[in-house]
C-alpha cells in the first residue's frame, strides 16, 4: 500500500473519532429532547412554571409539574455559593502568588489541588455528618439552603482559585517588572496592575465555578433537605433541579420521567447561557 | 536659588509622606490581612474535613475490610466487590475513551489548523461537553445505554456513560502532550520523506506519551469521583459482579448509599471515603509527577 493510501485511512479514522466526540453534545441534547417530548407535548411548557406544585406522579392530567421552586433553589444556592467563594477563591490565588513566602505558597497550591480533587460525595458525607448538625444547633432543621450554600462554597472555591492562579501565571512578566521598577507596593501592584490585567480570566474562573455549582448533585442532595418549596429564609430545606432528578429517576414513569428529562434540558440551558456569557465577555473557552 | 527651591520641595514632599504614612499603609495592611485570612479559611476547612474523614475512617480499615463482601447493607463486612466493580467500570470507561480521545486529540493538534471550521466546531462542542452536569450524563446514559441499547443497569452502561464524561479532559491533556513535541520532529520527518502515518506512530506518539498518561490519570480521577452519573446506569447492586452485564456499585455510590439510606452506616461510609481519597491522591501524585518530569507544565485538575 502506498504512503498516501495509509495516510488517507489514518486521517479518515481520526476524522471519524473527532466527528463522534464533536457531535456527542448534540446527541445528548437530542436524546434529552426526544425523551422529554411526551411531557412537552402533553403538559406544555407553560405548566412547568404555572402549576401550583410539583406532584408529577398523577400523569399529564392530574399531575402538577411546577419546576419553578427548584429552579429558584438552584439559582439561590449557586448565587450564595458564588458570593462566598469568589472572594475566598481569588483571595487564595492572590495569597499563593503574591503574599505567601515561596515554600508556603507551593504547599498552599497543593492543598487547593487536593481540595479540587476530593469527590463531591465526600463533601456531601462531611456536610451531612458535621455541617448540617452544626447548622441545626443554631437554626433547626440543619439540612437547609444555608448548608447547601456552604458545601457548594467549599467545593467551588478551589475551582475558582485554580483558574485564577492559572490566569496570574499567564500574565506577561513585564507587568510585574514594570510595577517593581516603579516602586509600587505589593497591594498597589496586585490591586492596580495584576487584578485589572487578569480581569477576563477571573471572570472565567467565576463562571466555571458557577457551572460546577449549578451541576452539582450529590453534595447538595445530601445536605439541602430536599423539600420542594420556594425558600423564605436561609434555614429552610430546598430541593435543587439536579437533586430532584437524582431522587425521582429511580421510580419515575411516563410523563413524570419525561418531566425529569425536561429539567435536564433546563440545566443544559443554564450551562449554555454561561458558556455564551463567557464567549461574549472573555472571548475565550471557559471549559478549555 | 534654584537649588534651594529643589531642596525645599523635597523636604516638603518628605514631610507629607511621613504625615500620611499610617493612612497610606492602611490599604496595604488590609489587603495583606485579607489574603492571609482567605488562605487560612481554606486551609482550615481542608484540615477540618480531612481530619474528620481520617479520624472516623482509619479505625475501620483493615485487609478484611478491603476484601470482604459487605453484610447487613454495608454496616458490617467490607468493600471487596465494590472495589472490583469500581475497577471494572473504570476499565470499560478507559477502553472506550482512550482510543477515541487520543484519535480526536491527534486530529486536532496535528491534522487540523486551529482556524479551520471543523476544528473550531469540535473544540467548542468539547468545551460545552466539559460543562455538562454529571446528572445530565446520567440521564443520557440511562436513556441511551440502559434502555435504547438494552444494556440495562450494568457495569457496561456505567463505564460507557463515564467515558462520555472524561473525553474532554483526556483530549485536552493529550493535545497538550502533542503540542509539547518540538516542531523540528515534524520537519525532519517530512524532510526524510516519512509518511504521515509512520511519522505519527514512530515519532510523535512516543514523544507525546506523557501527555496521554496525564490525561489518563486525570480522567481516572474524574471517573472515580463520579456518583450522580452512575446511580441510574451501573446501579446499586453490591454483590460481586459475574460479568460486565451485571449491575455493580462503585465506591462513590457506596459512600452515598451508606450515608443517606443506611442508618448507622457512617463509620463504613467514612472508611470508604478514606479509601477513595487515598486512591485519588495516589493517582494525582502520578499525574503531577509525570507532568512535571516530562511536560514541564502544570495542567489544571479542575
């Protein structure tokens, strides 16, 4: 076989691989659409926000399909976690890069990497056994929106810190040298030169963290209490979209099952929105 | 006259700076405190969680725990079959995702210009894939592998679902590996008249192996940590699996089940968590060692 024949076969195979992996996302969306079609057709989009409650087991006629409390819960938990984790994560990255003595900074970097690698189910276990009782001793019942926010904060802080750190690494060295030549103090260098220059990277870090918070299932499921309701305080139990899928998928049939695939679609839409925002603002790949 | 003025203004400047010294240092002090306290909080939480897992888990771990079958819903006995199921799920996942991932990475880094439409399309969709929540992968796997392809709740379904999930990680690290191969290699091969196939197999692939290894280890880490995507694909059964078509419970699902559904299962949940963390730390250490040694680069684990 000549060179060009084998080469053509090789490139063809590689193209097939890339086509398969490249279209996987489309397949996922397609299957979600196909599986959720019965609910979309028989229940209709409007009832997912206008029904009075979430009681899907009665079928399309007698069931109630309001997803809104869970969308609110997901949004609140994510927003709360971002509120706490953004300063913590960026602060950690700033510490590791500009404030810590050399050895300590590297040690701290290792800790962040380890934290990022701990499985979510372990955070959930810890939250359930340690954190929720702690919250309960202050404001019962303990498994609540607050517990979910705290566990999510612990989970996304390392994500934000790692991406922020990578951004700091990629800044041109000349910025730091120029700041040093001007005799700027440490905070003037960080606050006046580094943070503004790293702005789009930091934004990406926050978006990546929020993506992780929206998609997190197990840890939230274990500490949030899982009552379907729109919370009026931090101490009420809530159920997020992801937790709802994990809890009900085991026994869901017919329209109920289709409704769960619908909430999968809602999750995908939220992630697509984040990627879109990142494209517009940073012109970069947020999951790259 | 001029000289006198200069000296005077210098003195004035000096004076004002001395006067403002406390106030001008205030932001400096606040920033330093903020950075240190952020680091302290993060480290504190890390130590708290780790100490908790080790303290509760270390007592239950023994050779019998690692090899015996669970009894009484996991409150007694061990995690032997669960470790076997976990390894089988991982093996299926890697057997599917490594060829696909390496193939895609080679195409993206060697045979497609970054500006081409196809390359951009594949990259962008991989970016989105990396952000898809794991529970959505679970829904997809359940619909496609368990029901549509008729595999049922099985190790095969679980492994295939995970392979979709780890592809973006694998591809990114492998691409990095190919990128670190010097361009001279490609030029020399072309000058010698080597075919593209043999250039790839004899020259580029061996040189890019470290990147592939890093990707592999990161993928293993992600797959081991996953719970949500496995509950509805590989199932809950905690018996020793007889074949890949059997349902098998992974270590992370075991931890979840023990802590949520089994009263009094916390001790063994902690012990299983400790085992899982130790496996993950070991794989991560291998990844960063490989990356530092051969690639001279840091690759994000997030």
